[in-house]
């Protein structure tokens, strides 16, 4: 019988033998190496050319822990958790080292027993993807599943990887029309097998927000500080990942956070948001032929030309107030003027904080008036990227899509910024 990962084996080589657990082969090692976990706990790699024989000692039989049977409490609200992959919804098989993302409601409760005191939990695994591998079509699937879950839930929690969480949050903010309850997106910066993991508090606070927050918004709920003080609930169109590893990586940009979420209470920081209502939400479609281009010294007009030929719309992450090269041989004005007549070209700022403005300087006036590019106020580049996809697919004309990009639909444009919102 052929040995497989997880089996206990004896590997006989030219000058000895090794006994241990056969491990999955890491991709980087290639096919020429067999990995064995010794009884000491150390892993060794053995060149396959030196292996004379592999003897099977014991087949691996995964042990299933007895799960607690869920009991529904009538007095509690119902929250549905939709898992899409990522650290927070992954289980580790310590024998094989494999990671699996197929959490049930019982698994989430076993991980965080506190949530069963907050709400009755339902769950569904809708995909298993690293967030950097997510595609716009995945946002549509998540939106459709969220709309289904909202019918029988007080609120919905979506778990996913953090790398592109702000893209998902922005996309869902526009994809779900007539939202009537909170949709809370959460994840983890630290894996759940680490003592410093933020997964537990993030999940508890997110369930609390989905169950008890009075807003009908899509938001990200993650740590508000590096400690376990509270989580911040940030509207999906204003949130951005701002650090590679910090637990409080998600920050509100150009707007205040909606609330501080604690495991047992909610402290609201704003009141200007849509409240829970009796509307019937629906999932919209999107057009994924949108490009996001950053302006940088040395950028060539040919880059814009290439993307414009393949796209139905372009987001420009310009410098500062909305500048692009206009006064040298590499001026982008001719190519922008050519294509802005055919497709929406939207100007945002790569500084993130602050807003673009079409009239402050002469080059900006030229960019706005002579080319027809649309200035998107203080909409974040990633938010504008997701928004344009949805607007293109749900309007009848290019001009209508351009107009929608200048309207505040889901809190993406903040009419009044204060000094306190900078680096909050």
C-alpha cells in the first residue's frame, strides 16, 4: 500500500533508516525530496535518490473531535458567518502540517465560545482563497451569498484574508443595493495558533456588531489598537490596510470610524450613516474591465494607451491634488484627452489623505477641462476602482457612469474633513 502524507513510515536509506510521519512536500523543495517529521518533532528532507525503501507502519486516521451540539436561544439574534478563506477561518492539522479552511458554526463556537452568548450562529464556507488571489468575480459571489444570508439573519459576518480586505469591503458597499442590516468583514493578522493572535477578539467583536449595531452598512471590524482594547468598525469605503503586520492595520481614511466595538458593548463615534431598515437588498453585477494606474516619475503615455485599449474605465492614482505629467515630452495630456472621450478616466490621489481638486493649479484645470477626466474628491483609489466596476455594469451610458462617480453613494466621499481624521 502506497504511503501518503500523515502516515507513519520507516524510510530505509543507503547508510541507515528513519522513522516518522510522512509530511506533505513543500512546493519550493520540488519532487526530488521527501519530508519526514521525526519523533523528536524535527522535520528532515531526504533526497529520493538515496531512498531504498519506504515501509508503511501505520495509516493516518484523522481524529474528529466531538462537536458541541448547537442550541438555539430564542432571545438571541441570529448571525451568519460566511467564510472565504484566510487565517481566521483556517484549521491546522498538526500531524501533517496541512491547513484547511472549512469552518462550521460549531468550529467557530469552539474557537470563540463567547460568541454563543451574543448570537445564534449559522455559518457557510463559500470559498477557500488567499485574499491576494481574489478576483472581482469573487466579490459578486460574496455579495450574492450575503444577500441570501441577510434574509434569515440579524446581520452577517464575512471572514477573509486581510491583504485585500479593503477591496472586498469597498466592492460590497456598492454591489449590495438597498442594504438593510450590517455586513461586517473581519480577519486576522496573526494565525490562530499564536498566543498573540487577534482572530478571537476580531470575531467576537464582529459578531457583536452584526447582532447589535444599528447601521445598515458594510464595514471592516478589526483591532483598533495593538492591544486587545477594542475593535474599530470602519465603513468599507473608508477603510484601508496601512501596515503589513500590526494588529491595528486597518485605519479610517478621510473619515471617522463608525464605532468602537467591544465584546460586550458598542460605543458609537458617528451617527451619519444609514440605519437598519425594511428594504430588500439585492446583489448587483460588475464590469471587471477597469484598470488602476499609479502615476510615478518616468511614467510613459504608452502605459495609459495600452490599458485604455483593454479597459472600459481607468482609475488614476495621481500625485497630491491630482497631478499627472503635463509639461514635458512624456506629457499624459494627449493620451488622456483621447481616451477620456471614450471611457471614464477617474482621478484620485495616491496620498490617500485629502482630496483631488480640478481648479487649484493651472495643470489641474487643463486636466479637468481639456481632457474631460473626472475628479473623485477624496474617494480612495481602491474604492474608486471597485465603484467604477459596479457603476459601469449598472448604468446605461458612459456619461451616467461618470456622473455616478462624482456622487456619494456609500460614504466614499466625505464632504467635510477635519484635522482629527489625519492619521487617526
